[in-house]
C-alpha cells in the first residue's frame, strides 16, 4: 500500500464475512494466576491507558504507557518496564482534537515500521467528568520514539458534541490483528459507556478505510458513523493458538475472562480469575483497591497475539490511596485446556513477602509495592480458589492489616475476623478447603511474638519463624 508501505500478512484473505460464533468449551479451561509484579509507581509515568508493547530487533522490548502523554519504556523482558520513560507524544495545541492529551492504546508491527492507535481527548474538564474522545492512526519508523499522525480513524457521530460534565465521543480501547486480513478496533462510545467494534483491511488501514459494525454489517464510517453497541467494555487480544478473541471482563464476582469466536459476542467464564471488592474511582479514605485498564499480552513476545502463557497488565491503586499513587502491575496468566471435572477452574497464587526494616511478613494475593526490593519474596504458599467450591466445604479468607505494633501487621484469616479484632480489612483473598483434598497443602496462621507480626505457612511449626495460631484450611498446590 502506498501510504503505509506494507502488505497483507501471508495467507490473509480480504472481504471475508464475520465467522459464525463457535461454542467454546468453557468448562475445559483451567486458569492459574501467578504472582503480581509492581514495575512502576507510585505516581510518575504510570498506566492511565491500555498498556502496549513490541519486541525490538536487539532482543529487548519497548512498552508504551502514560498519563495524558505517552512514554516509551525499554526493558529486557515483557514485564521489565521500570526504566525511565521517554516522552513520545504529548497534548496538542488548544482547540485541537488532542488538546488534552494523546495516549497510545495499541502498537503493532507492520513491515519495517510501527502502527500506533492513538487515543485523543479535547474539551476536557476532568473535575466534572468532562472530555471528548476520538482515535487517530500514526506510524513510526524508529520503533515508536517519534510518530507521524495519518489522521482520524474513529470518531463520534455529528450529533455527539462536547457537553458540560459529560464524557462524549468514540474511541478505541484496544486493537487486534485477526487472521482474516483485518485489523479490529474495540471501541468505546463514551456517552453510553459501551463497546462497539470497527475494522479496516490490513492492506490499508488508513483514515477513511475503517468501518463500524452496525445492524449486521460493516456499513458505517469509522468517523461519524453509528455502531451497534456490544454491551461489554473489554480490551480483547487475539488468542492465535485457539483462533479467538479473549479479554478481561468485570462481573459481580470479580474479574473474569471473556471469549469470542465471531468478534462480536463475548461470553464470560463461569468463575472469576480474580475476586475483587467493588473499588471506586472516587478515592475516599475507605475505598477498596482499584484495578483498571486491564489488558493481555503474550508472556514471551509482549504483543497481543497470544500463545498459552500471558501477562495481564493493569493500573493499580492500593486501598484508600488516590491517583497520585498509581502503579503499573504485570501478572502471569497460564491457560490450559483439559481441566478435570472436579478441578477448580481458577486459582490465584498466595505469596509471602518479608520486609526486614518494617518487621513485616505479608501473606497476600495482592500486588506489593516495593516487591523484590523493600519486600523480598520468601515463598509461594499455594493457590487460593477464586470462588467457593459448590461441591466441597470451603472457607473465605480475607487480607487485613493493623499498625498497633508501630509497623504493619498483615494478617490472613477467615471472613469476619479482621474487623472484630481491630484489623483493617483490605480485600477478599480467596477460598481454601476445610478438609484435605487431592493436590492440596495445609495453610496455617502463624505469629511471631518477638517482632509482632502474623504470616501464613504450610508448616505445622511455622518454619520456626513463629508459632501456629490456627489452621486456616487447605490451599491448592497449583
């Protein structure tokens, strides 16, 4: 193609219809969530948008994140994004479509250059929740250090104008390259806070070639056209190993995975992959932790063309903390088919971290700021279920903290214990079995009386780091 200078991927076909939605054997899928790694924050250049990255020719990786501006960050691995960032995009002049900022939502290799899907905002007054959104396409010939904007590819209908105290406009939450010769943009209609989808041929995704899906056909222009609203707010990736889209979704149980084989209809897994309290964007003192901008990338390549080992990247706020203390977190997600009928579908790793300066051992499933530095990883104590087992007795555990010893005393105990014993409840940790099961390990609550801290251990003698207080239950080995 003349403008962008790259060709259709080998084997891709143009003008194909959307395939029929094929059933996904959700009961066959087994999910295990590994240890979270906090790589940026607090504050600074932390994730205020969908994280995206690409592998570099020198074997390293370049990620992109930012807050109203976009920064490039180089690392030695897809999760290694702690280096100082270099600003590559920033807000434009007053009155422009990007006067409030430019956020790189997705970056994709295309021949000898990069394509960038850039989220723009204008007419903003964030104090009253007002902004107006659109999406432009840009190219880079130096792996994202400088960008050339080609023009707007996604924008609202003519009647959707900036309004006082309202989020308006159309934009993209994420973009993927399918196996059918099209790029797909999963967009957000801001006034409705619902998702839509648009596409353009891989051979020429230039402005003017994007079509929104509307009433059964790809018939509406990307800029100014209407779109069928899909309901979910998902940032899908392409699971190339299974030829389907997969993304992170929210429901009443927490964070789950949603799958689609027709690029239009997404179905949630029956069990959450992470159980979460209802965190709020209104950061009051008693607010729960907040996860946002969750996206999936491949654990080896960093791209959103997935194998079976993924990373979930997201912005994270600790309970009670505001947006001045935001973090960027990566978390392994291992997915396999062939789950046994009696095997829990989803489970999350329980880690124990030790801060010698604070005399604090923290057994938690949550991200730990200062991990691998202030807090050293001691062990993984097993995996907690993300929902109660309907067939076997379980107990719900919660993660709590107190400060009466002059330092944090983190405690893992059964639901309801914390607030009745002077601890501040932080989160639901997960579930353990009340009786031994195949492939489980015991989990004890232990206490160190000299330094006054609690922790969890699989050892009846608490590894001689303290004394046992009670048996919490039985966690999965893996």
